[in-house]
C-alpha cells in the first residue's frame, strides 16, 4: 500500500482485514492523537499491516476464541504520537524503546519486525477486581501463546502484549508483587504453570474448535524427545510452517517444502508427527468430527478451507504452543523469521 496522503487512502487502510475478527481500524485509535490532534497512521503501511496480521493471528484470535471479547486499550502509534506522549509524560516509552513495539512500522535495531497492543480480557476482569491477581492470566498466556513480552498494569488488569520475530518471552508487572515474573534466565521459566490458572478455560482452536490443555513446555519436551526420529521431510515441513506468514500454509505448500509428490503425502506425514507427540505425552489426539477417528494433525495445527480459481484448498495454521515450542526445542532458530 502506498503512503497515506489522502482521506481515501486512510479509509482504505482502516478496511484492511488483519484476521477473522480484526481490522486495521481497530488499532488506530489513540487518546493522545485524538485530544492533541496528531495524525496516527503509519509511514510504512505494508509493514504495519504485516505486523498487525501476526499480532492478531497468533495472539489476539486465540485469546478471543478462548475467553470471548477482548478490549483494545492502546495499539499502533505513529512516531509523532509516541514521541509526543513520551515528552508529555503520557505513559509512552521513547521512540527508540518502542521500535517494533507500539510503533509497528519501525523495525527494532536488529532489523526485526514486531508490535505491541494493550488489551483487557473482559471475562477475566471480574476475577481480577475481586482478587487483584494477575498471575493466572500471565501464566496462562506464557504456557500457550508465542508472545514476546508482557507487562501488567493495575487499572483493569490491562496488559501490553507484544509479538516479535525474535521473541524474548519475559513478563513484567506493575501490580504487586512488582518486577519480573519470568524470563528465560529464571528457574520458573520452564515447566507447567497450570496450578496458577486451573479455573481458566483450555485454549480453543479458532477454526476447528477443539480445545487443548497442552502447554508450550509439553510440546517442547515432546519435540526434544522425538527429534531423533524426525525425517528430513518432517523437519522441512515444520521449518516451512514456522517461517510462513501467520504460520499458515496449504497442504500443497507443505508438500512442496518437503518435496513430497502432493498434498496427500504432507497430510500423512504431518499426522505422523502429531501421533509421535501424542504418544510421547500419552494423550489422545482430538477425534475427527466426521468419523470419530484420531485426528493426529490437530496435535500440530488448526485448519480451514478456502475457495480459489482452482478449487478448494485446505490450510493448516500451526498451533500457538507449537510455534512457541519449536525454537525452545532447537528445531528452528529464533532468527529464522
């Protein structure tokens, strides 16, 4: 998309659909921009759109599918809006700190793209107002989603959550007890933290509708264990899927990545990986809704149909726990993207 130089182009930007439930317009509102009459739209629309798609598909859609409606408190900021907010003490970090943060159309100093949103999980708000606990939501996200960083705030239990190409996976809180809850150097980083969120719902797959109790650490352990048994084709598919935009590939594209003859080989071999994971973790794969037989590929991916000029295509979307677990298990590099 060309730079925004007219009202019509701004309308066009707002109509860009980032995911099933979110449009670019949802992320452009800013109290700072509104009150001080500063324009809040990107200098590089294409980069901002790409970042927005990743935030929505990998973080917001799974949250909304599981918990119901979420409220966006703050999202994209232009350089001008963010700088003004920082200079006037409106809770904005500097532009340098917010590269690939709230400034979606500015890569970080390493050249990686990323972005942040501040949200409220509406369903969780009543629990927070009664208990002042943020830990259940923090650990639930840590165990299920491929976030880069989170910071929790006392008002409404609103929290910043970011997506980045090279995620740091750290959580900070301004709610008592203040400070870092976890980061990769802390002992509590790995493992299953479900004792903190046993009352919260299981992760729901937005398209197929299955629920998953497995965590990122479960997948990490399973992937490390089955690593020696993975074929070159298995590894090629996992790597291609991890590196795909929004982790979305057709079965035919997976087959091409592994150099299989057609999509049937990819589906068969992806199911084989799913079965290996299920067997190691001693869990039953979800059952096919049509016949009830084990749906082993659903251990790895969600899926949906699209219709194009050449007919129907089945798309696989890698599960968020698998996305987060692959680099932790050493099967992909954090910088692959």
